[in-house]
C-alpha cells in the first residue's frame, strides 16, 4: 500500500487534539481556517510537516515488508517448539532470512 500524505494528515499531526478547518482542493489556497483558538499554520509549516510525515513513513518500508514476510505467530511458535525439542534453528533461520531480504536501512 502506498500512502501519500497531504494537508489533512499534516494538520492532524500538528494539532493532535484537533482543529477546525475546511479543506477544498489539495493545496493551501483551499484551506479555510475556522478555529479561533489556534493560529492558522503557514503553508511552509504544513509543507514541512507533509515532507516529514512522508519521510517517516517511507523510512519504515522495510518494517512493513517484514510483517507480511514473517510466518504467522502460531507457525513461529511451532517452529520454536520443534527447535527446542530437536536442537535445530529453523525459527532463527527463517527470521534471519526475512531480515536479510528486507534489511533495516
């Protein structure tokens, strides 16, 4: 899944407690600020936050890829039980394969 961050994501990050606004269109010119208790953020501040959120998301691609590559929890527990019983390293080998296939940057 590819996520692209926008003004709404940036505002949710900048104001986690919420803010009142109307967004029409995809750019700053469509932002009508209706929250009298908070100052309207500048276009530069919003753009900086959009870039930060996208970079943070992109930097975690390896982790998202690993989640889908790992065996289910039940299968991993089964591998660990059999490894303990048989003196093998099946679980460790499987985990190392995922980690080497999707390395942490």
